[in-house]
């Protein structure tokens, strides 16, 4: 494990506790991506929360696809975090889709940033009404990890599952408007079986 990933792992442990499971996925031509599983109690009384966090995506900076040369040091770095309520669906099957998303900067040359939509082309887990996620703003659950100059900090980006209708609506109206609609309707974004938010009003 690289020095960067050791620091990232320590930050995840400090914020989320010890993981109770971890899995590694390697895609052709990419570095290994691990997905760590953490379980914590919901302080709001809604049962346990399962959090899945990637480890490996931040080992290299993401590169603007229009750049002529990839900078091996400078550039945004990130890991992905998904939070769902435990026991309502077989969400552990999300490990591979999360690894696919974490590998996308290497495979597709994209920069994953807040406000972006990411689609895996299949349900995130069996029976899931979601195949895509909205990348949310970092800093709430796991604080950014500052690295030595000139490296950019590692940001821990929350993933919010979207139904196909929500994803289509977001493409037209934007991420901020979708998040405001979720908030206005009291949408439980951690419910792995939730229905889509009303989009017509």
C-alpha cells in the first residue's frame, strides 16, 4: 500500500471505525481498488447504517481528459463513500459497482467531482431502483485529507443513489435543484428501496 493510501485508510478508520469487511477488485490496466464496509448505529434511531468506502482511487490524481500530459503529482484526488440503511436489501453487492466507479478516472479519464452523475448501467445491488449516483459535496462525514505539497488533498465524496427519472431530471435542472427537491420532500436518501421523489410539482 502506498503512503497516500495508508493515510487515507487511517482517516477512514478515524472517522468511521474499524471495517467489518473489505473486498478488492482489479480491472485490466488499472490499480487495485478496495471497498471497505463499516457499520454504525443511526443516532436518529433508524437502525444501523452501512457505509461503503473505496480505497485506491486517490493513489493517483485525476486528470482532465483534455490535458495533453497527465501530471503524476498534481490534480484532484478522491475516494467514494455510500451510506445505506442496513437489513433492507442485499446492498453488499454494491462492492463491485463502487469499484467500477472508483476506477473510472483511470479507465475513462474523467474527473469525479461534486455535482457529477455516475452510471454503472445496472442496478447498484439486486432489486435496487438505482443504477446511477449523484456525487455530493465532501466534508460532512469524512474530512478532507491534506497531503504534502504539491499534492492536492484527498476528498471523500458521498454518493447519493438516483432513480432513472431523478437522473434524467437532474440532467435538465441540475444537481442543486434535485437535492433541494429531495430535502423539500423529506426523502430518506439512505433507504436502499426508496421510491423516486415527485418531480412534477
